[in-house]
């Protein structure tokens, strides 16, 4: 299995999605000048500044000045009016400066569009060539997260590399998942995807450089299905016996997370309300496993997943949430796509209401868009899937993705635009 071309291509594709653990930058605490206590004068001034016209303030100022030599003059009123007028003019100045900044940003965006138009006119045939590892698009400094690529990770996959240290998470939620005697064809949810993810987990665990693979799915304890689907853990592949660094936690495992009704098997369209419950359970398992692996391969430091790979829309939604919580790169395989299926169903004259009621199509498409936004890499099977299926989504544009890759490789600013890399793995 380890020698098959598809698994080697898969490993090469996800290689550059791996990132070292990066601490989130925390904003500095805000300290109020007045020590955090309520200030009536400041409150009054701010309220007036926000609601009183400057011309009214000026007239009030003139009246105060006119009573300068009278006993009725109120120095407090004069001082307050001066402060209000000053702050109002300061507010006007700040608004003008903000307008200048917005104008500058608009000019930069227009320049970016012109640059993109020029890039589109170039011959992009060469962009399709080259190694996947060299073509991953990186967000610029305005992105919320920055992943540091580990160029040295190439040695992890070499045949001579014996030390195992990577922890990989796969997610496939619906259907009935087990390692032996698969009930393929039992229903529409238990088919080719089940066999694919199980074989992928086994193949990854046998690769040099991989210590543990967890395949997350749903735990189901129902009298209508076999008892094995209620087991919380199932070993798929043990660690290599001839490897000195193999520990008791190495290998590939199916990890069944309870979510939704405990004693009821649900088709995939009914799992959407329970996705967050699954994420909570999966996160708890990963946190616990990071501590276990820290003792075996981490030298006392927590070992986090190298990548989280979601299969289908429901797992993609879950992987996006876990990826954001752990700051771990995400990979996505759609297997089938909602927008493409929606088009086919509409051609058969089904109403949108019936389609959404049966297939929960809008929730599925929302999850796929979210997955696109979070994924570093999308695994596909054909170029047709990229162009005619993923091309239907707001989060992906075929031509713009090529332009962004071209600009990133030349070191040209992408103005904050990001799209996941599409890799064809046959």
C-alpha cells in the first residue's frame, strides 16, 4: 500500500500544509487613562461631541466670551465650552484623516485589480507545472493566521528516515466505519468513502515519519446495527515491530466520538445540528492525545496534529473548527459537492423547498464554503472537479487562484486574497 502512487501523491500534497505550533498573538490589555473609573465630565464631553453641531458650539463660545467682565461669568462654563469646541474640531480632523486612509486603501485595491488584470494576460501554462510543494499560496501579513512552512519536512518521508514523529487526524463522520467486514452498500452513506478513509489511515500509518493516525467518526450504540460501531477505539494498524521508537500509542486507529442521539443511527442529512458536539469531543481527545504523545515522542512537549483532513462537507465543517481552535493546517476532500448536486436536482424539476427539506442542501453548501475558507489544500480527483464543481463556489475561482499562485511565487503582494491549493491525486 505504501508504494502506491496515489498515497505517495497524497503525502507530497499535504507535506507543505504542515506547520510548527505557533502561539497566537495576544492583544495587549487596554488601560484607561482615568484608571477605569466613571468620569462624568468625560462622559458629558463625549456625548456632546457626538451630538452637537460645531456651529452651535461656536455660538455658545461667543456668548461666554461676551460675559468675560461680568459677575455672572462662569469660568467653569467657559472652560467646558472651550474643551467641547476643541474636541469637536479634533474629531473633524480625525474623520478627515480616516477618509484619507480609506482613499489610500481604495487606490491600493484598484492597483491590485490592475496588477491582476495584467497577470491574467500572461501565459499561465507554466504555472500548471512544477512541484506541489513549491506552489502553496501563503496569506500576506494582513491574514489572521500565518503558517510557517517547514521546508526541512521533505526528509520526513525519505526511506532512510526512521524516527517517527507525526500525528495526523482524519475525519469522516457519517455512515458506518470499521476496519474489517465493511458493510459497503448497506445504505447511501456507507460506500466508497468509508473504504477510502480506512485505507488512507492504514497507508499513512505505515509511512516513515508518521507515528500515529486517528480516524474520527461517530460512535453509535443502536440495536439496529452491529455492536462494533459502539466501540470507542478500534486499532487499524499497529506500529512497525522493527522500529525502535515505536510506542504503545503508535499506529492507525478509528476513534468514535459520541454525538447526537446515542442509540440511534442517523443519515448524514440529520447530523448537522450535532456538529459542534462532535467538535467538543474531538477536541478533548486531541488534547488528551497531545499529552500522551508528549511523553512518547515529544520530549515532554505537547504533540499536536500535523494536519487535520476532513472528508465530505460535514467533516470539512468540523475540521475547519478544529483547525481554527488548534492553529493546525486543514486539508479537505469533498468526495461529492452540494452545489453540483443542487444543479442536477433542479434540472429534474424539483423545487428548492423539497430539495432543502430532503438533503439539507443549503446547510451543506454553507459548510463547504466554510471549509474552502479554512483549508490550506483541497484534494481532488480530476481537473473537471476543480473547474466545473469547485468553480461554482464563492470561495474558489479557477483563474484568480492561478493568478494568486503566480504572484505568490514571484513575491508580489496578493493584497490579502487567499485561496486553497487544489491538488489532483488519482
